[in-house]
């Protein structure tokens, strides 16, 4: 079973920041938080991952709370092409990716 | 880099027929994963290989499913005989290492068993 809890759906206005929350209250010290997304009819795509520090790359930012029990993926300026299902995954260094149901993000004009 | 390549992209077959799905991982990647995605069950890991050796096949649904990786650049997932409940999108993914590295997914094969 997935170790994370995400809202099933969210809306965001185009050009605005999209903030996607994820709860992972049972995360252990050596487990990473990964985010993937799946655009309709395509394979999942890696976005970002982190252990305890906040991370940023060209796609998004990942904010992990100090107790590591939750995190937020931030898409700073959402576009229509960011409409997708976003998966938050907790994974150990030797573990497999276990995909839950994710959050369906709809970016609206 | 061409990314992970899967073929065919679409397959329609009749119940009882043998189905073979193919995957070419990204060059240099030493892990290969097969997933299945359905509306009911979401995205499930079926089996994965490390350096062409199957490591964990606990997700393979039953003996009708088999997977091979004869070399570092090719893998197959075979269903024999196929059944309507096998209808799904099958994804192949590859990665370099398993310790924190990311997986790159192929475009998937959409299988419909009539």
C-alpha cells in the first residue's frame, strides 16, 4: 500500500502557483519523498525528490516539513500543460516506487 | 537519447492468444521495471531486473505472465494465454541504480484482449 495521502483532485488557474500537498506521517529516516506526474496517455515522469531539505529544479520546488511528515510540491507558474495526475511516493534507498492514486491537477485558463 | 522504447504501442488480441510486449531501456541503465496500469488497480509493479537478472517478480499476477531480459538492451513481457482481464496499459521503465535514482518510463503498450 502507498505510504502517502493526497487529495484526489485540485484546480489551479493558469499562471498561478500550484501547491500540491502530501502527507507521509509514517516516513522513516532513510526514506525519500519522490514526485512523479502522469500526463494523460503517457508514462509517468519524474519531477523531483528530497530527503529533508527543500529542493528546487527547473520543473518544481519541493518543501518538506521539519518533522518530514508532510511535503508540498510547488509548480511556480502553472500552465495548461501541467494538467496531470501527480503522485507523491515515499521510498527507501533500496525500495520500489509504489504509486497511490495521486492528485489530479486541472489547470484552467 | 531516445528514452525508453516500447513496442507495440497498441495491441488488440483475442482471448487465448499469446501476447509479447517489448522494451528497450535507456543505454547504460542497469535496472528495468515492468508495470501495469488499470483504472481499478492503478499502477502496479510486476517485475524488475538488475543487470538482466530478475530480482523481484512478486507482482506478476500468475503463471500466464513471464518476463525475460536476454541482454542489457532488450526485455520482453509475455502473456500466454491472454485473458480479457489482462487488458491494461503496460509500462516499461529503466534507471541507473536503485539507490535514490529516478526511473524513466516508456510510452506504454495499450493491450486490449477481446
